[in-house]
C-alpha cells in the first residue's frame, strides 16, 4: 500500500512539474502557434481554481483530473519543439527549486464559470421550450 501511495505522489509531482514546463513553453518566443495554443488551454485549465467538471460529481468529477488532463499534457509535450521543451524544463526545474508559489489562472476560472452558465441557460431554454 505504501508503494502505491509513493507512486501516486510521484505521478502527481510529475503532473505538476509538466504543467509548469508547459507554462514556460507557451511563453517561449520560439513556440509555434499550434503547440502554444494547446499548451495555453491545458495550462489554463490546470491552473484554474475551478474545474469544468466539479469533483463532487461521481466518477466524472475525477475523470478530467485522472485522464483528460494527463492526456492533454502528453499531447502538448509531444507537439512542442525539442529546444523549447528543453529550455522550459530547465526553467521549470529552477522554479521548482525556488519553491515559488504556483500561478493561478483566474481568467480560466471565469471561462469555466461562463461555460457552466451557458450550459445552465441552454438547459433552462430547452426545458421551457419542451414544457
């Protein structure tokens, strides 16, 4: 059991590190537009204080954290040019060593709230129309 917990901690730490690598990647001047936008979307979602699918929803609440976010990270890392990735990994290691606070993306939180409001509005309109 202890070994499983250690593996989960290691996996979570690697995810956190890769989010910061992508954060530095999208800010790198040599990042092409497609990897940049994939990285921006993944980083914005990961650093948002609000989840698109709240964790209290059974099964689906953790689906984004356990499957979608890691797959998005892998896609973004795969698309990134090697030199940009290496530069960003060095910056992420330096950031990790400095123990600086992780950035929070409030704009992504607003986007998530707007998506939820749009879904709620669409559902309300559908319910009113089909009443």
